[in-house]
């Protein structure tokens, strides 16, 4: 009588995690590269000050770039319509803060015009966004 071999073959029951680790590292690199770009869409060299308060919550941000173009969020807006557009997005214009980012090379007149338009619309709480002095080296 022939004997049957009762040898059981070992199956591959281990999960190979090397491809998983490769994909995770590639995604990590992609997110590290794109995160600073998503933080603020408009490139502005902010003025440097010693006193800087961290912004921890989402607020309405107005940006004035080097070419003196005005943006509400990431959308360009006419400087004379900024007050009405901001009022449409605020719940309480008397207490809700509006943050103003302005390039350090922009003339004060443009900055003052935006602040004046906001004040004429009834927006009282306007905060200026700055950078800490030691945050970046001087490039000019």
C-alpha cells in the first residue's frame, strides 16, 4: 500500500509591509512640500515686530501684496468694495476680528485706504499680521 505524504506546505501568512512603508513615506514627503503652499496662497513679506500673537482660529484675512492688489481670503477684490464684502461674511462686525496682512514694501497710503474702507463699513476690530523678528533672515 502506498503511503500518502502528510507533509503540509507552509503558506505565506506574513504581510509584507515594505510597499506600505514606501507609499506612506512618499505621501509624507508630498504633504511636507505642499503644506506651506496651502497655508497662505498670496506671497507677502510681512513686517517684523517683537510682539507677535499666534492666531489659533480661522478668521477673515485681507491681504495687500507688493503690487498693492487687495485680496479677501485668496480672491482679488476692488479696494472700494472691500467693506461690503467683509460685512457680508462677518456675523458680528463690532466684535469679530478681521486680520490685515500687508507686504512691508506697500506704501502706508494703500494700507490706510483699506483700513478706512473697513472702518467706514462699521468694522472696528482690525488686527495687523506681523512676523517675529527672528523668524526669517533679511534678504534685501
